[in-house]
C-alpha cells in the first residue's frame, strides 16, 4: 500500500472548495472519465486586479486527485492569475507534504486545469488534445507535448517516472518506445544521454512481464496463487483497521475482490483498491484492474 501523508488524508476526507464557484468567469476542464481521471476547476477572478477571489473544483478520480484539487484551490485563492500560473505541480505535492511517486500525475492534472481556466478567462483557446501524429499513449490519451513539458518541469529521466507523473505507459506498455524517444530528446537538451533500459535493467514493475515473454506465461493456477499471495501481504494492514479483502473472481485482466468489515463502504475504499491494483501489477508484471465484486457482470456473478 502507498504511504499517504496526514495532509493528503485530511484534504481527501474534508476537501476544501469542493463544488462549482457561483459566478465563475474562468473554467478549466482536463482529463476524461474514460481515462479514469477528470477535473473541472472554476475560478472567480476580479477583472480589475485579476485576483482570484474564489476557486472550486469538481473531480472524478482517486483520493490523491481529490486532495490535489483541494490543495490547488487553497494555494491560488488570493493570488493574481499571473502569480497562480507560476504554481507548479511540485508546489501542490509539497503543500500536501508529498504524494506517492505513482500519484504525481494527480498534481500535474491540477496544474493543467489551472492553465485551462486562466485561458478560458482570457478568452484564449486551450486544449490538451494531441496534434496529429503526436499521440504517444493511446490508453490514457497522453500526447508528446505533455510528456515533454512534464519531463522538463520535473527533471524526469526514466520511463517509470514519466508513468508516475503522466500515467503514460501505465496501461499496455506499447508506448514505452515512444516515451523513450521523448526522454532521449529532452535529456539531450540537458546534455545527458538516455540509455534505454535492457531486460536486466528494467524497473522492478516491468521485469516480470519481460520474463514471462521469454519463458512463457504463468498458468492460471500460478497466477491465482500469486494474486492470493499479494492479498495475503496487504491483509494485515487492512485487519488492523477492522477490514479485510477476499478474492472473488479472476477474468483475464479484471480481478474482482470483496471488501469486508470496516473496508466495506469506507471513504478510502477507492484508495485501498488502487493500492492493491498497483501491488498486483508489480507482482504479475502486467496491467490488471482491481474491481469490487459489486461491479461484476451479472452473468459472471451468477457463476
């Protein structure tokens, strides 16, 4: 499970400025529901001095996305829009006393929403849509420009870091070569040389997938045993809080689980499932989706 700061938990359980601002004159929309994260930022800006008098957010996403959005609205209230535009995704993460590396993309989304809202206020066009031929990650619709900007702004140097900050490459991994190309370009600008990771040098989360390709995939039984082993590993933490998790069904990339005890209906259930999903992807070396059994297809649930 990821280690969340008390401030992240605070802004998740009690988010500031949630909801749309009445009379907003700057609105920024980023992300998409199909990709799993979406954010609308609404601003009320004084046209005389361009000070942000109110900020509100509506988000669909994980606990880190909610906390990052909440933190952003607190940071920028009272700033001029020029001052607000200088706020970086790292400023958002620092305000929350840090975010897990795998959740830094939530702070990047907040920065983009701010840029979009200010552009809307100024009557300018702002779009995160990819230019023709520039789409790198099809799974999450991440374009080359966003990857370049994020690498530069956060001094990234590996594919894994790019995935943590943008989600690009976190799905099927088919875009890793494209990400490496962008990394090579930006690192060259910094006077550095990018060396693509070989099989022996891949980050931990990607090694199992390469091994499976070389030696043959796990049998269904081996895969289920590995899934159960991961659940056994996280179970003590859940039980300390009066909860638990049970494996219900494995259907290709979808892993259905049942949360029990205090975990059932908990406000942090989405975070719990997200943490389990990350551990399973690392252990299995493949992209999987952890889904509560309440969302199982009717035909499957009746088996």
